[in-house]
């Protein structure tokens, strides 16, 4: 068979892609109906922040979701695959400050650009359901839910620490504090306590923890990260009496939280948070201590800042009495690594068994006494110097006339101490009580910023906090705001905040805090189920029919906060009647990043890949600046980022190669959970494969085949049909498991088989072979349709079909064709495995025996003799007895 030259024309993605996008649009095939009776499937990719342009990470994420959506549609399911915009946030305000464009204008312009880019990718999205979280038609419902949550006791106002910039007189977000200083003013940041709105997520700590076990289609690592974040620990609250002679009047005791009461005999000091009341009391008469406390507060409020700072302490002079020994006192330090909002904001330090405590005593010369002996160590010689021992072992050095812990395991000792101190009273109260603590804090949602969802409450001097009446929602952001001064534009707006109190009618003020943007993204998946409902956030019956999301896909960077907040929010929505389930995401997949080589010029400046020409291959590759020929240094492979300029613009790729090539390459190179290295060579390889498929289908299209399926097939036909159905079976299996790179490999293999078949065919193929070729062509196109939808349509049309391949059902696999024609059996000689033998599946005992005796390994073992016996266990094993 020879290829018809008219079909060897190049596939022109630039012409074909927009054409098919229009055809899909015109046919409305991605618009999903809520009353479709077929089984539902909800696939969702994390929606983008409209930063300006899409990046390769988006391309990867959305391609994967699109493959799933297209596959499930072909499985005859009613697929929901929506898209929207996580559109509030600081970058819009920064743009307003830097470039004098209004956040709203900037955001909507970015949405328009990015929507066009996404559309050019050929994603099968239901754009009729598009939402932008910055739109009053979205955030009004969020305000309504805030009020519902408030009524249900899920919202509170709490004193919370914020980063305060004393020069700009404004609250800073954690990311605006750089090395302890305000990002604009450069002033040392202070911690301030402000009333903040919080969601009571901590009421759900235990439930959020336990339900992780039910999320069996989530990656284990994400579940573990959430578990650690919730941070359940079982410990003991212990009251230490204070030595009156050393203690400011009014203070008598210090309560601490510990998870290791077993180590009490190793205690060397007490430490309290800088804002612990006892620290404040002690500082009142001690200016040096007061200065230390002020200094410690400059760390800012982020956990990271606190964890990485050098451990520092200040001896208050106060002495605490050891609860197991009235004659033993411990110095009380104020220390920068103790947090006020965990446990009681106070600890006893046991340096031998806690690294932070050890670092601390080594700095202040307080020494250490080990009390847990690691297995195999000698109690007379074991010492701790720089590394604390936090493992299991046997208690020692832990005995006095009150209690003897020696020889116990730490667990046993924990119980012994807990029981004794719980039964001991001081001032009529037990010295200790057991307590379960969670690291998870309530979710502070107040932000002192403009570009966010206004918190719908009103402050009245007479009535206090009054909810905005529901019929006044949305509380809309004013458009006329200024960004010329630091601080919250809503605060200094001349009129916006002045309102009448809904309760007493007197003068009152609107809340000027807006919500954390994580609130916006905690329920958008529910909104997509019925974005047309103007009177309520959801239509519960509809939301319950669609939810949970069957497959959620996004980056691992959202493994903790976004997912945890969404899990909480779903529960809160359930409590307030907006939805009927606890868990929003039944299946979760976290895709890897897109990485790329980095390039630097002679001056050490980063250079964009687009300006670099690579010559040579492998180790001899060299890079040159395309414009001047200047030598460029090829650096390490890193996550694509603007700072290293190692970004490739999806638009450029789509423009030069087409969206299908970009999609194919994204899926092909590595398992989807791993990073993918973007290379020009790789993209070119994908592009060549696109062209090859186009030629191959062109050759199939040239074949005239009978309409009806032939009654029997010759050997060549069967071989091809087996390859087709094997590929079909494998791709189906791997797509449903999101193993896209393996799907790609199966399609390559099948394309090779098809191409071999065509090559070996007669000039005038038999009817059954022609039919098989056609069948193979049809299957091939439908197999790659989810990955390369435009090329698939073009090929489908070339094959003479009048339908859209995007609407075709998945081909049915003929299972009879999957049965392998040969079988491989292990061969033993005297019970020891020596070789394998491959025989036709239907081979009889004699045929198998002959094949086995012909094996070199067996001949060698027989050494010219004939075997005593050959035992053939059909389909299992062959044993030769010599
Ligand atoms: C004595 C001790 C001995 C501790 C030892 C540990 C090891 P998790 O597991 O995270 O709950 N701690 C308690 N409150 C703290 C606070 N507000 N700021 C900083 N650290 C605090 O950790 C509990 C342990 O963290 C507690 O147990 C306490 O130190 C410390 F060998 O008490 B431990
Ligand atoms: Zn009032």
C-alpha cells in the first residue's frame, strides 16, 4: 500500500484547533445539565488566581482534568467540569499601588486574558458555570453563609496577634514581613493584639482528624500532612507552685502543658511565652526584661519565623517548685520559642530529651540530666551533649521518696506521674489533669485589606456587633477607593463605613475587615453545582446530587490549608443547611510541577529559554544567546519561576506547535504525580508524533473497507485487532487510574503496530484486513481524543465520520482478543528453577515437553541422558526429573 500524497500534508494545528473549538461550542457539547439522568461524575481542577497569564503548571493541571472529563463523558456519564477564578487577593491591590490601576479593572482584564488562553487549550469546560469570587453575585452568598455560621456559633471574635507596622500604621500579612521588617517601611514589625473574626474550625479538630481515614482516594502523604497540621497530642496540665519570695505579688502558680510528664526528673528550667501574664507581671518591675519581651515580639507572628529564630531567654528571677519534690526549685525564663496560643503558653524544659530545650540550656549553661536510657546503653556512662534523645527506652535517674519511675517504659511512667499528680491536691485542686491538645487553631479570617469579601457586620456603640440584615446583602465593596496611603482603603473611605444601626437606628460603622481569600475557595466547588441560584449559595438537592467532587486535581502546595478549610467549610455548610455531606472531595490527586533548565549570561543574569539556542546533544550541549551568539551557561533544573526566568509561555508553545502537542507532552514524559522537565526536544518529539498520527490515519482513510464486520479474520487481521483491543483495554485501565504517561506509552505502541500492519499489507488488502484497519483507526482516534481532542476531530473527519469524536462513546473491548496466544511457564530441573519456556497457549503436554527438552539449560542438566520424568502442570509449571 502506498500513501496517498494528498494525505501526507502536514497537520495544521493553528487552523484546526480554533475550528474544532468553534464546532464544540456551536454544538454545546460541554454544557452540563443538572437534570441529566445518567450517572454523575464531577471532576474539578483547583481554580486559578487571575494573575495575568496562565503558566505551564496550569496547562499540566487542566490537561489532566480534561482527560478525565473527556474519558468519563465517553463512558456515558453526566460530567461536571467547571472553571472559575479565585479572584480576590493582595496582588490586585499591589497592582493598584504600583501601577495605579483599580484592583477590579486589573482582575477582570486578567480574567479575560486567561480565559482566552484556557479556551485555546481546547479544554472541555462548561463555561456557563464560570464564577469569579470577586463578583458580588458570588460573594453575596458567602456573606450570607458568614451570617448563618455566626448564628450557628461557628464564628467568633477573638483577640489575635497581628503584625503591626509602626511606621505605616497598618497591619501586615505574614508575607509582608521580611526578616522581621515591614516590606514597605522597613520598620521593625511589632505584634499587636486586635479583635479578629475567626471560624471555629478547632471545634472540628477531632472530627477532621478521624474522617481522614475515610478518604481512601487521597494520597497518603496529604492525609499525613493534614494529620500533623491538626496535631493531636495527649498530655498533662501541671500546676507548678511559685516560690513566694521570688514572685511578683498576686502570682502564686504556673500551669504548663506537657506531653512528657515522664521526664519530670530531668527538668532544668521553666519557660513562658513573652506575652504570658506572668512575664508581663515580672516585666513591670524589670525594664531589662520588658526590653527583652519587646525584642522577642519583633519576630512577627508566623510559625516559620518562630521556628527558625535563635533560641533566646531571659531569667525572670522567679523560682518554681518541682511538683514531685518541694525542696527542688527551677528558674523561670521568658523564652522566644514559647507560643502563647498553644497549651498554656508555659513549659517545663527537659533538655536531655527535647532538642529545643537542649539548645537552650547549652546556651545558658543550665546542664541536663537524662532520665530515659536508650536501649543497649550503660546508665553509668550515657550522656547527652548536643543531640537530645527523644526515643523510647527505660526510665532511670527518676526516683525519690514520693515516686519511683526507674525501670519503667516512658509510657508507664507517664501514667504513673499523671495518676499521682491527679490525686495530689494543692489549694483544693488537683496538681495535674490529663488534656488532649490540638495544634489546629481557629481560623482567623479578618484581613485589613480592600480587595476581599466584606465581612457583613455593623458595629454600634449601643448594640455592639450587629449582623447586616440578610436583605441588605451583598455588602458591596465601594469602587471609589484610594491606594496612595498605607493601610486599609475601606477604613479611610469617607462615607462607606457610615451606616445606621439595623437594631437601634443610631449611627453605626461597618466592619472594614474583609475575609481571608481562603474563604472564597472553600465552597466554590459547591457553587458550581448551581451557579444560577440568585437567592441562596446552593440549591441543596442539586449540590447533594453532584457532590462530593469525584476527582479533585491540584498542586501539593494546597495539601494543608485549602483542603482543610474546605473540609471544615463543608461541615459548616451542612450544619447551616446548605449541603448534605461532610467531605467535599472523594478523590484527590496532586500533580507534580513543571520544571525547566536555567540559563545565565556572562554577567550572571538569568536568561529566558525563549532567547536561548541549544546546540548539540547530551553532554555536548551548549547554549548561546540567540540574538548575539554569546555563550550562555546551562544551570540546574528548577521549578519554572519568574525569578529565574526559566519559564516557557504556554501561548508561545500553542502558537508554534498547537495545544494538542503541549497537552501530549505534558502527559507523556513522567508520571503525573512527579515533576515533568519541559524541554524543547520533548515538545518537538510530541509534535512529530502528532504529525505521524495524522499521516497514519490518512493512510487508513485511503482504505476502502466493507461496512459489515467480516465473519472471520485472517492472521494479519487478528494480529492487528489484538493490538487495538489490547491498547484499548490498557488505556481504559490507566486513564481511570490517572496514569496518563502509561496511556501515552500504550498509544505509541499501538500506533507502531498499526503502522507495521499497513507497511506489510498487500496493495489490495482483503476485506477482513481492510475492515480491521478501519477498526484500528477508529479505536486509535478515540483513544487519543481525551489527550489531543483537536487532532482527534480532524482525524475522525478524515476517516469519513460526520459526528464529533468528542461525543462518541468509548469503544467496547472484545475480551476474546485480549487472551494472549502464547504462555510462559517456569521450568524446574529436580525442583530448582532453571529456565522459562514460551509455548502456544493451547499447546498440549507433548508439545510443551518437546519445547522444554530443547532448552539449552535443560540439555545441560541432562548431560546427554534422557529424563526420568517430565511433569507438566498445565498453565503453571514444568518439572524435569533427572
Ligand atoms: C516537657 C517535655 C519534655 C516536652 C520532653 C517535650 C519533650 P506537642 O507534641 O506539639 O503537643 N510545649 C508545650 N506548650 C508549648 C508552647 N506553648 N510553646 C512551645 N512549646 C510548648 O508538644 C508538646 C510539648 O511541646 C510539650 O511537652 C512542651 O514540652 C512543649 F522531653 O514538656 B514538653
Ligand atoms: Zn444599635
